[in-house]
C-alpha cells in the first residue's frame, strides 16, 4: 500500500509539472489524464484491476470497466465520485485523494437524481472518464 501511495505521489508531482507547462484539458480528456497519473498503477491502464501494483495490495483493485454492469447497466456517478473522494476508513485500500480534488468546484448535477452538488471539477472529469470505459 505504501508503494502505491508513493507511486501516486510521484504521479501527482508529474501532473503538477505538466500544469506549469501548459493548461490541463477539461472534461473527459482531463479525467483520462488524471486516471493515468493516479489510478492506473493499481487499476491498470484499461481500468480492469490489473495495474502493476495490484498483486501487492491486500484487496484486489476493482475492474472499473464493469461499474455500470454491477449497477444494473447504469453508471452511478454520485457513488463513483463519493468513493474516489473518499471518506476516512470507508475504503481501506484506496489512497485518500480527497485533498487532491480540493480545487475549483462546479455545480454538478447528478444524472440519476437531478440534485446539484458543489463538486471538484477534477473529480467530475475523472468520473466522466470512467463512464466512457464501461463494458456491457
């Protein structure tokens, strides 16, 4: 787990260096970039739970391409956002990424309920990217 956290921090510093050179894209492209920097080390480049650190973790990373399939064919944006943002002690193997997504917020509308929440835009971008990699 410590190795995963160290690799994640390395990815974060890489993102910061890129941000200093050029503005980051927004939307799904930004979410894909964040995924590659922070998530792929555990969840794998295609999101199937087969990242290079997966075998070293106590709990196998989830196959992120099957989120919608596990939820009756509907991608649960709000649940995905909550899980990534994290709640202390709730998801033991997930690093605490909450502080990394403390940047600018948007009024995000939950597609399932219509409720509007102030949500970090980078977190919405990441969830939107994950929605694009779903398999039936």
